[in-house]
């Protein structure tokens, strides 16, 4: 029984995202005016701070959500382990900028592992491990990385790039070890496996990194304070206000152009439409999936690094990835899972609701505030979206399938 | 093809064998009771506790498997149901001294009214003073457990309802979300009068949770109900939903009712397990009910085999064993020892890979991955042996058990997704190797004859006479079902 | 009075109209075939009758009462059962279990009495087994004895089709909707299915609606044939009349070829 798909989209559906967002904005404005008339504290600066936090948080969620959405778009797997990949990315950055240079033997081992990963990455584009370029990258990579790891203290930007590479390789390996053998298995088995991978990474993180909260204060000009006044109210923030959205934007644009312009990106989109047919047309679906994991993990690592920068500390590994992961997944679902712009829009919605809910319903003498329900809210939102509109608010026609 | 005939509860068993099976069952139960009695007498406290935990988690896994295995819905919210049952039982069974302590404690968020909630007060309200004595504690415990189960079942109703709209992984996420919502809201001020916020409360009687008899009694009851349900018409309908929801509905099965029924029954027993678990721990705290609990159950179910209750219990035994006896893994050893352990593990993994590829006749037998493992093992051993000075210090394997269980789960999912037992259920005829594994010769010939002539038609029979043995549509084993298609 | 009456049934998916004002009736004890080229809306009609889809307009009446808006399992309760074009058996369950499941909706014990195996439950269970054996008996001994306890995935394609028909019969339905019962079967098996469908009507007392592509099967069994094309009924009547209808030939073979092929089709 094949259900015939609707070929036309009803008009109301095309305007739905707009309506939802307008409705939310109207609610927020109304509540802001009300609060402003009630208390001295709730001035323009108060809400501007919430706005800035929302944009930053939304951008971070977007980076994680893209990984969820790409993987789901292609192999229909809710990658439970993605939140933990994000955690590993954050901690790798931390270890790259705090305790470099390493002792030579450790540096050599790490360089070998990383170079092997690097070769795998280049191989995705070149097609064979024996390709001269892949081998060249391997040879140069070992030397350069060994020197880099054992001779210098890494600056923050280099730590982010290195962490993205290492985490990308981790994503590749997770796919190879845990998901490739299950390509033809029922989807529930795949989901269970991803839960197992997630637990594995949590506990390995506990074992290998630390078991307590870690301060994350790299030496970078981005965290220098930035103070200005809005309507007479002081707002104290830092340059991350600009840096996080800009980095996110650059990465999203790079990803989008990769997906639309390159051969491999087009293969990705083809596989998202129908992996079987794509395979018959000569697309190596395994390679496409590996690329997906690579890109998703790299974005998550960038997100992790900036997460640490934003909050000034990393939570302990066992719990750091869970809530951001779930919220980013909710974002991906809200935006319409499988769609890249949808993930960004969804992440912004989550980021804004999280900050504005707590700002709009703050603790007042008569009301205790809703801060303690902040995390519950993400789950409630996720369940509501899944129940009411599993295809997300962006819907099918606006979205571009990966 | 391993086994073609699967056992069902409706296998025609001849009466003599049925009598024998009943006798054997009684005998086995008797032996089991005796063994438990002996173990309780001579076993260490740790062993008795491990056994009790096995039974408690057995209740949880068997009930979880009603949703995951029989109904075919991946449910990830079992810890939420257990939390409800656990907190209810805990609050209702809190002893008087503990109540006084909490009432006078400055950090407590519980009120006098909520602390007055107890089975004793309930019974007093009904005028049953006789049941509030210390000797009748077990009656109160049973009532508390039952009420906990009922509340959890109600939560199961709430969680089960979305299952009517959703399928597959989205539904799994929704159950996970519900489980987490239950856990997160339990500590907020909405419920902190009942749960004492994140602090929880100690002082729940552990007389029952740590007793082999109570826990195994609960397990026996659970296994009885769930297995009878699974092998009844209702269980068949649930399995039909697992196999093909649309077809089940088209055959008259009320899919909505059966799904919700499965959730409610499963949640009830989860609540019972939660009550026993709280009693085993002797108190209630939020972090007794983390998602990790559901993960352990998932490992148990997948390791044993979702198709079989026996398998689930076997898997639970593995998980409980690792949890209770795996603590040497988490102790502090010198890094040299750890390197040797790592080396040995890698070498074993490599050997396992070679063995696996040999058994499955995969070529090349020595995959490059095995070489990587061997290389890693050699490197670790080399470092440990040659240069102990560099690697002085000790290292605590914190979280090793969880790592072990997650690796176990990945390995099972990759290499044996059906679990240890698959769909094989324990039965006496299986145990005594009486199970038929295929048609007899007589049936084979009958079958060959049948499939030759076009059944019932004179013309067909004539045609068949000409090409007597040329064709047959003898049922082919799995994988070759395309033959009959055009 | 007609057993099943379908009136001006309309269903469209987005811009595509799958059935447009289809109307027909089926009398008690009849075998009616619905034929038509691919995509003519045959399966959609089945889905509309059994409540898988809800029609946009029109009415379906079974024994006088409207069944529009009822869910699939309620339709089965009333007495309409179906098979599927591409087999939807419960593959990991045994043949017997498959046929028992379709009788589950007639069970009159709640789940607690099923758990405790009350005498009334045991009696019903035995009755269900008897019905199952009887319905499987329609296909000769080939689905009985040891095969009762074989999981469906080891069965041959033809046996799966047979099991599915037995399963539909066991629901206790009076009206059976068979969606391409002979798909994937060789000529020998097809002729056997033809006999079986006859016997299902004659001995089992079922009223049968068949969607089929194989013309010789349709010709042999049908009391009446309904032809659909592009969601519309273009002809109805006895097989001989229908296949000679120029509109039907045009639908199947196109306008030009129609004249040449007319005779061939009539013989086929």
C-alpha cells in the first residue's frame, strides 16, 4: 500500500513558520511591556541581555543540531551519541590549549592516530588509501603534528581546529565500528547501539578526562569584556556576542555550499532522498554516511569549544552532553528533521524560548520563577512537536534535504 | 537453518507429557526453593544481596520486555515508572523515626501533611488497627507496593497514549522524554513536598527488598503474569502489532487498546520493581532512578534476547553480576597493570576477531583491523614492560563497569542482534531435546506429493501425472523465497 | 438487499484523484471482480471500504449500515476482511498463530482471564484452534500438521498467499476482499487458487470481491466484473460483455490497438 504523497502544499502550511514566529514575538512583546510596567529591574538592558544570550545559545544549538539532522536525513538514526561527541569536542579543545606541549612519545602516538584519521578524511575525496595525495598527507601529517604537539603551546584557534579534526575522526570511527555493521538491521537496533555508544563515551570521558567541572578559560581576546548602555541600562558582555554567531554562520554557509556545490555533497542529498536508488546510481553510500558523520562531528566540536568559552567552564563529562544534545535534537525536529536551514531555525527557537521564558517569568515577590523547569521545558517541547507536527514547522517544501 | 519449528504454547502435547511437565515444574520449583534456602544460609551477605537484586531487576526487565520485545516498541522511560513506584512505596513505608527526623530537619521540604501519608494511617482510617503492628509490616508493604504499581500504571497510561500516534524511533524518544520529565519534575517544588526535593529520604524498611523470598516471590509472580499474557491470545495480538501494525489492525486487532494495555501492565510491574528497589536500597533519592537504570535493563534484554523471557532473565543475571561483582574493575591499580590489562584485552579481541572470521568463513581471515588490535596490544605490553619508570602512578578505573556493559551491548548488537537465546523459550521439551527440528520423513513425502499435482483440479492432476517428479514447491528455507515469484 | 453498497466514492490525494464517483454493489453469495490497468484505483477502493482511508465523499454501506468513518478493526468486527497485494503476514509468528490472531477480536474474555486461563478462555481458545484448522483445511493438508508450527518466513510464496487467505477467512467475516490473490503464483497454483475461491463461496458461504490482473482467473470465477480506469468505473457486467466493451479495450490497450486485440483479449 503506497501512500501517494501530496504534490501541492496548502497555503496555510507555507505561512505556518511565519505565523508561529509572529505569534511568539507578539506574546513576548506583550509580556515584556507588562513586566516593564511592573518592576524597575525589567528594563531594556534586562531584555537585551536575554536577547544576546538567546542568539549565542541558539547558534551553539544550531551547530549540534546540524549533526543530528544530517545523520537522520541519511540513515534515519537518532544519533544518541551526538551529544557525547559534542562533549568530547569540548574536552579535546580544552586539552589542546591547556596542556600542550606534550611529551614526545605521547605526541607521536597522538600524531599517528590523528594522521590516520586525516588520511581517512582525504580518502573520502580521493577514493583510495593508496592514492599519492593521501599518502603524502599521511607523511606530512605525522611530522607536522608531532612537531606541533611537542613543541608549541597551542593557541585557542588552533586548538579548535585540531579538536574539530580529532572529533571528526571520532565520528568516523563511531560510524565504522558501531553503525556500519548494522546498516541492514532494524532501526531500533541502531538506536539501541547509539545509546550504548553514548554511554561508552560518557564513561570513557569520565575515565580519561576528569570527573568534575572544569574551568575553560583560554587566552583569547574574545572574552575581553564589552560594556555599553542601552536606554540608560548598562549591559556587560564580551566579544563572543559577535564571535559565536559569526563562526556559526560561516560554518553553516560552508556546509550549505559543500552540500550544494561539491560532488560528494550532491551525493549526500541524493542519498537523503533515497539511499538505495543513490547506491544503484553509483553513489557510494557508505562514503556519504562517513562524510556525514565527519561533518556533523566537526560542527559539534566547534560548538563544544565555543560552549566552554561561553559558559567559562565545562560540566563533568557524564552529563555535559545530555541536555545540550536533547535540546539540539528537539531543535532539529522543530525545524523539520533532515533540513539544514530548519535545524538552524529550530535551534534559534529553542535558544530564544529557553532564555526568554526564564526572563519573562522571573522570580518576583509573588511568583517563584520558572527557572527550575527550564530543562523539563525542552523535553515537553520535544514531545509536543513530535506529537503535533513530526515534520517540523518548516515543513517539507521550505526545507532543503541534505 | 537452525530450528524450523518454534515452540508455541499451543503445541499439541500429549497428556502423558503434560503430566510429566507439571511434575518436572514442581520438582524444579522445589529444587529452586531449596537452593535459595541453602544460599541464604551459607552464602555471604553480598551474594544474598546480589540474588535479591537479580530478582528485583528481573521484575523490571521482564516487564520492560513486554513493551520492547512483545509489543515491539522501544521504550526508554522505564526508570520514570520505577521512580513513581519507588517514591510511592518509600513514602508510604517510611518508618516513624525517619518521619520525625525529616519533620525537624531544616533542609527538608516535606510538610506535616505529606509526612502523614502512610499505609499505617490509611489502615487506621479504615479502622484496621490490627494491621498496623510490627508483625504485620508485610501486609503494609504489600499494600504500599501495590499502590506504587497502580500509580506507575496510571503513568503508563499517560505515556502509552502517545504511542497511538507515533512509531519507531520518534516514539522511543517520546518515552525517553517522559521518563526524564518524571525524573526532572520530581525534584521541583511541584512535588518536593512528597519527594523532599533532590535530597530524598532514607529510612525505608529494607526487610523485604533484601529478602530473597520476597523478591523472588515478586519475580515469580511477574514471570507468571507476563508469560501467561505473552502466550495468550492477547500476547499473540501484541506480537502481531510488533510484526505488522497495519495488518494487525486489518485483522481486527484493536491496536490502540493493546498498545496501551501493554504499557499499563508493564508500568505496573515497573512500579513494583521500583518499590522493591527502594526497599533494597533502604531509602529514596533522585539519582537512584537515572536513565542509566533503563540502559542497564536494555543491556540485559538485548543480551538475553528480546524474544524470550528466559533469555531476558539470563541477561539480567549477567548485568547484575557485572554490577555487583565488577567492583575490582573500578579499583585503583598501577598504570603498569592497566597497560597489561589493556594489552590482554586487545589481544583477546584480536583473537576473537580471527575466530569469528574463521567461523563465518570470511576472507581474509586476518582483517587489517585485527593487525591494528595486535599492534595496539604489543605497544601497550611493550610500554608496560620496558619502561615502568615513565608510567609511575596509579589509576582508578572509575566507570569501568558501565564501559564494559556498553561495549557488551555494542558487541551484541553487531554480532548477535537476537541475543543469547534469541526466540528460544525454556520449556521442558526444549530442555530434554524433544523438540522436533523439522518435518519427519513421512511428512516430507506427503508434502512432496501434495505440491506436485495442482490440488483438486482434474486437469491439473492429469498434467501433473505427466511431469510426475519434475517440479515441486516444497517449502524452501529462509532466503530463497523468491523462487516462487515470477 | 445488497450486502455491500458503494456509492459515489471519491478520494483524492493532493491533486490526484484516485477514485472518482465509484459506485457498485455486491450481493450475498456473489463473486465480483474489480479489474483495471495499473493505477486505476482498485486497491484504493479496498482501502476506502476497510477504513484505511477516509473517503472525501460518498458512502459505503454494509448490510444496510454506513461504515464510513469506522476504523479498520471495527470494519473487521462488522464482517469484512481483506488480504493484501504484497503479503502482510506476521512473518516471525507461526502459521497457526497467524490464523489465531485474526480471531482475537472475537475473544470474549478480558486479559486477566486470559492470564489466569479461566475455563471460558480455554474453551474459546480451543474453538479458535478448531476454526484455524478448518480454514487452513481449505488448502488441503499442506498447511496442516507440522507446518502449523512453522514460522511464516520459511514458507514458500504460494503458501504465504494461502496462509493470508486462511487468516482473512478466520476473522469470521462474511465478505472477503482479496487483493490479487494469485500474484506471484505460477499457472498451476493459479488454477488451484481459482478452485479455492469457488469453494470458499460454495462451501464457506463467503461473499467475495477480488482485485485481479490475471484475466483467465477473473473469467473463470466472476459472476460480475467491474472495470475501473483513472478512478472511474467504465464498465460493469458479465465477463464476456465487459471484455468486449470498446471502452475497456481502449483503457487496456489504447485507442488504436484496441480493434486488433479485441478478439485476443476475449479469448484470454
